């Protein structure tokens, strides 16, 4: 009689993969709503099923063995197929239209990843997506033109109901920008900022004024892409969160006044909430958790 093939415990596998992705099994326990002892038991169970050691201690930290690294790779594929199959089975009949807008900082990486997830998991939900500035997105929310808007909020305006996370802001420049020459000569610092009204623009100017550091607007633009282009050209410095900073630019916080955090909030329209609306909101928040693991 043929031996029945062994099967991996999917919940134990999910715990293992989540812990590795987050870099911390305590965070994995919190995300999966399990106790740390339950997580530990699942890891032992998974090692028993595989018949190999998946993790080893390196100082005070856990490190993947070669076999553990291999299982992470396969585990991600297994869990992805499992989740996709259940999503398709459960959600195949859900139809609808959902519209969303994101701040420009999220248009290059987060938005494409989110849309890819939606297309794969919920092919029957039609999505309208746009990126833009806070003032435009908030106005469209008020007019119920879009369902969701991922926006910045100043610390004074943050509403706990809509707040997702507070992010640090940074001074950003090109590596070629000759910052020292401005410090030595006392010449006004050239700023490259999005035109008013802009929370981040106001923050940068206020921080410099409080320290009596002279400045001048070198470039003012209506789009973030234009701002990044001017900073890359070495025409001045800007302020932004670490979200979406081009790899060719650097953070120069050590040279300039500290900046306050800025709120990342999800605004929702007052329109009636459909099943597709709730599904996309849940997926959006889930993707933000992976985008910001410390959420």
C-alpha cells in the first residue's frame, strides 16, 4: 500500500514565513493574533514535519539555516496560491467599482503593488486610481468623487479615526549638492518645494525660520516628479518622508534642524459602503502593513 504523502501545516508555515518577513516572531504573533508560546509551538511543529532545523541561534538572534531559507521561498509560493484560491472561491461573484487616490509619494511603488494585488485577487472589481496632491484628493473625497484617499496630515490636524501612522520627515539632497559652501558663506539655502498650499513646504520653512537659517525658494513646482528632478540636478534641497525617495538622493538630517513627524491618513467618502468597497479597504490596509512592517 502506497504511503500517504506528508503535508505541511499551512498555519505553522504562515507563522514561519510571516516571522521571517517581519524580522521578528513577536511581531508575527501580534499580526496573526497568536501568543508567543503558540508561535513557538508552531515553529517546532514545522521543524518536526520537515525533519530538519529551520532556525539556528546567532548571538541573541535567530538565523535561517540553508534549509530554512529554502522553505521560506517555497512557503511564500504555497501560501500565495492557498490565499489566492480561497479569495477566488469566496469572492468570485463580488462585482463593483471602487475609486481611490494616493499622495504622489505612493504612486511609483505602493500603488502599482496594490493594483497588482487587486487585479489578481479580485478580477471582477473595477478600479479607478489616481495620484495627486492633498488638496485635490481631499476635495474629491468631500464631493464623493473617490472612495478612498491616502493623504498627509499635519500634527495639528491629525484625526485618530483616520490616522494610519506618523512618519518622520527628512531633509533630502543630491550627493553632488555642495551643502558646505552654503554653511560657510552664509548664503541662503536653496529650497525645492511643492507650491502652496503644502504641509511639507510649511514644515521646512518653519524649521529653518526657528533656527534663523536663511533660505530662498530655488524651485517651486506643482508635482512631486518635478521636485525630484530639480533635486537630482543639484539645484537645492527638499523635505520629504522616506517613502518614495529616489535611490540617487541622500538624507542630510545631520546638517539641519529636526523636523516634526507627519500623519499618514486614510480618508473615506460618505457614500454607501458596498462589499467591494470593504474588500478593497481591507486589502489596502493589509498592503500598508507590509509596506510599513512596524504598523
